[in-house]
């Protein structure tokens, strides 16, 4: 219902479109920018001059092409100079990275997160990483912002994210502690800090520059604490009315199934999580990611018990994917976190269930994939959140 | 990634924004348009002059306000002059209406659709309705286009909709018959004809001017042939990569449950459709909407068997709604078609299931509603599809 933009808004849109293009595609000739953005050559020249003056891009002549005529200048994002900090808070580890425009990881740090470590005690670790990395930042660099990807279901469209007890954070009463604010208090120099859950951040990253690139409808399944989905529909993140969409792990697939931490029974995540896998393999006493991965390895070695367990989990995995495919008709489903290994071990079962349970029209185009960015997806996605402000209005934020 | 619009595109956007505003909100003062659209008074004056010259709106002075000063002119959509045709093809009836800009039903026709009536034989009936209604169209009227809402799962983003055998159309081999094209051959004068399924059309109508107005995230459940959903996320229709999203009826909720026509077992629609209700009430031999509604009525009269059947269906209805609420975190869920009556009879069971199965954060904001536009939702939504072209570029299409 909003009216059209002003001339000044158009200029900003054009600057943002150009910067976004090289942020996603990397070095690009002016000629290609002219074609891809649908702007004339003089406009492209004016825009690149402004962005170069702000230190966001650089231009140089391409290598000798051997062809006659003046070659088109090549525009590059200033990846080593313009950067964001990205943090990933996971069940069992903490990571931080310095990521340059264009999605280039310039520096990184990682530490184990002891079970039950309190939020308050995790944040100083991340702050320490940032201070360390900041020492090697060259003079004249441009800091854009910070993004955090955090395990568990904590999402608000306005970024005022609340920590939930089942996110893997130890302790109670932290529900109302805004994570971005808490980190900002320790690291006042790196504000603003945008917060997302790990599934959403990973979906954004794979969509921008990974296995979901070129698809408008994407489901990124992430298993860390429980099962979350980062969902992209029509090219945009699904957030829901209150910011809590994507709780696919609590889709009930097995009425009367095992009790779930949410109070329900037979939730999808109770049928496919690490505990379900260990239980199916007769190792109900074991816990954790490593124990689950040992079962995947045992199945690969031919252990019959482990193979039966993988088949069972694969069936339930395919069952839930079929429901999501019927509902969303996605172009691609990505299996992230530790779901990646279970999917790879049980891909045939998953596909078979999908084929028998989903409607042909809904499933015929869908690709099943693992993350192309691997474990970096959450970090790169967190950085994308931080870059978003710059890309929307390059000269205001730069 | 697209660059900003040109001056001419902005003018068209502004014309569209103004016309869309009065199409949705009805008569609006210039002063309110200035505020709502964020444009200055002279721009609003120029835009209304252009739209009035094209016969799309009219302007007149408001009634005496009793206040000093010149009152702001009131802008109205030319509802009786600018119109679309809308068609609704349902399992057991055919409807057509002439609908004016602003969503006003100007004229309507309806006939029963005999079971098994072929597509070819349904379309001449609709064409006859249009010819009849067209006789009373005043000279100088503006015909905008036609929209069809059709039962069943037939959707393509490009409007080249294919008829599916389980849509209630009799016969086989009609899968590849584009409905809009077939109707256009009979009624060449009313092209273009846009086609949507009934759930999508109803969701669009309730979102624009009904129970979902003001919500960005909407699930409209429609039962006619099977269960479809028209889903709106972030204010836009969910279509999916290939145009087949919304097949919530084939979400499996009861592994090992009753066989479904899709080849699977325990699909949501097999647990909540008319047959399930009749079966639960011990009337497995009866069929059809009327028989199902008699059970709803018997339950209201206190019939214990019928009440038990309603409870059972209500539980499964709430079960599936809980899954969708966890996945989408919608602002509102609307129960349309014959689901309306089942929902009203079992509302407490549905809400109770929702409360026990959906996460608090996902469900706390959700409203459960019946269609505010009643049975007209599909027709009005079909007309909205036809108006969309005009609203996107009023002077090109007008």
C-alpha cells in the first residue's frame, strides 16, 4: 500500500543493489553490472565512484584479454577492509569469526563450551575472541556490525531475542535476557549486534552463497538442541506473526510416541534426534553428538544393529520431510548440523519415504542436499545479518 | 538484486498504491490518503485527477462537517462502473458473480453441479451466467478481467493451471487441460482469465477484507475436495517452488491410519473429512456434505453418538492445526468450507489440542476464526486476482 520511492531513495536502492551484487557474486565487470542491474553505463559509473570513495569497493582493469578495445573495469568488494564479526553459540562450542564483505572468513577462533556453562560466562569468552582478532585489523578498515547465531528457539523479528531454557543455556530465569544486549554490554565497541537462531542464519548463508543459491523456496533443517528449520519462502525468511516460525521439530509425527521435552508426545525431533538414534541402536545410556556419530560409523562398517537404527531414523526423517514438502513445495531441503551425517547414511530411506508419502507434484522438483558451506554456514549467515544494514543503504552505514 | 525504479515506474506505483487503498478501504478523504501514502497534497491531487479521468475513481465533497474551512475531497472507487467477473467451481455447485472495484458483489448466479459433470459441460453453464449478467452492464463500464476459484489442487505460478483427477472433475486425461484457456475459448470476450484454487482465493479475500485483515501470517483451511490451505506468510501468498505449496491435507498425522486417495495412510484429511466424521458416527454408508452437516446438527441436539464423532474429528483437527502453528507461527487460522461447521461444533476440543501440542510461544498469539466473508470468500478472492493487474498499473490496464 506504500507509495513509490523518492529520487534519493532510488539512488540508495541502486547503490545497495550494486554493492549486494558484488557481495554475492564477487568480482564483476562493469559491463556485467550494467546488464544484470538494468542500469545504463553512466549510472553504473557514478554508483561505483561513490562506493569506491566510501572504501566499500575497488575497481581495476582486468588482466589482458587479448581482445581489441578498452576492457570493462572489474568491480570487487573490499573484502579485507570492510568486515563484520560473527558469533556462533552452540551446545558444545563457541565460535567467533571476522568475515569480510563478500563472505570471506578473514580470521576465526573457537573453544569448547563446557556443558552447563552459563550465558554470563559464555559471553566473556566470545568477547575475548573479538578483542584478540581486533588487534590484527588494519588501520582504515570499516567495521559494519556483528551477528550472532545461537542454538535453540529464540527469535524475534525486532532482534530483541529472548533466551529460552531449552536452548541449551544452563539455568533458569534467563528467558528475558536479550542476548544481543548482554553481549553489547561486554563489547560496547561492536554494537549493533543482531541475533538469529542457527537454523535461520544457516538458511540465509546457504541461500546467498551455498547449496540453496538460486532457489526461492528453501528448508534448512538444523539439529543441535532439538530440530529447528530455517525456512525461506518466495526468497524471504519465514518468521511468523510473532517471530517463532520454523518449529518443525515439534510437528507431531507419531501420536503416542515418546515424550518430548515440550510436554507433547511423538514430536518429530524425539523420533530423529541423537537420543532416538542411540536408543534404536540399543545404546540408550549413551549421550551426545560423538556417540551418535559412532553409530553412523558403525553402520558404515556394516554393523547390523547400527544399520537397523539408521534405517529407523531415516524412515522418520523422510516422514517429516515428506510432510514439509507437501506443505511448502520447496526447491531444496538441506540437512544441517548432525542431521547431515544421519541423512548421508540413510539417504535412500529418506528419499523412499519422501516418494511414498509426498504428492508427486509437490516432490518432483525438490532436491535433498547437505550444506555446501559446511559448519561455517551459521557463522557466514550471522555475518550476512550484520551486512544487511550496509547493503540496504551503503553510504548511510558505511 | 534489482536496481531502483525509474520516475515513470514510480508514478505507476503511486497510482497503484492510491487505487489499491480505496479498493481495500473504500471512500477515503484526500487528507487521509496524504497521510497513509506518505505523499504530499499536490501529488495526491495529480494522481486522483489521472485516476478520475480514467473513470476508476470519483471525487466529491463530503457532507457538511459543520467545521470551518474547506473540507477535504472524498475519493471513492467506481464500484458500479469498474468490475471483474468471478467464477467458483465447487464439488456440488457452480457460481459466477460480477464484482465491482472495492469488492462489491453487483450481480450473481448459481447452479447445482451434478456429480460427475465433465469440465467441458460445466464451462458452458458458467459462460451462460456471464452472458446473462453482461446484459445489465451499463454503457461506459470498464471490464478488468476474470478470476476462477476451483476446488482441488491445481496451481501454477504462471496461471497455466492443470486439472487434476482428484479435483472433483469427472473423467481422466484432463490433467493437462488448462482451465483458464478452456473457459477463454468459450468466452473469448472476457479474457484474461486467472485461475486459483479455492483455498488460495479465499485466503486472499479474507486477508484483503475479512477475518485475516491486518495479519501478515494467515492459514486458511478449506475443505471441499480434500483439505487445502491458502497460506499467506509475511503478507504474501505461499506458492512453493513449483506452485504446489499448501497441501496440508496430505500431512501424515496418523501413521498406519486409514488409506488416503493419494496412496499414503493417515493423511490429515482422511482423519477430518466428511467420510471420517460419518464413519465415526457409525454412518459409514452415507456420503456428502449434507449427511455430514446432519451429524453436526445431531450433536447440537445432544445426540451422544454424534457428539462422540465430533469430539474425535475435533481432536484430529486440533492436532493438525497444532503442527501448522508450530511450523508457521500464524496470526490467524481460518476454518473454511465445511470445516467451518465442524470447527464451530468442536471449538473447545480444537483449542485444547492446540494448547497441549503447540509450543506456547508459537500459539499464544494465534486467533482461530471462521470466514468473515462466508461462502463469498472464494468468489471475492477470484475477483481480487482479476483486479491485481489493474492495481499494479492502473492506467495501462484501465
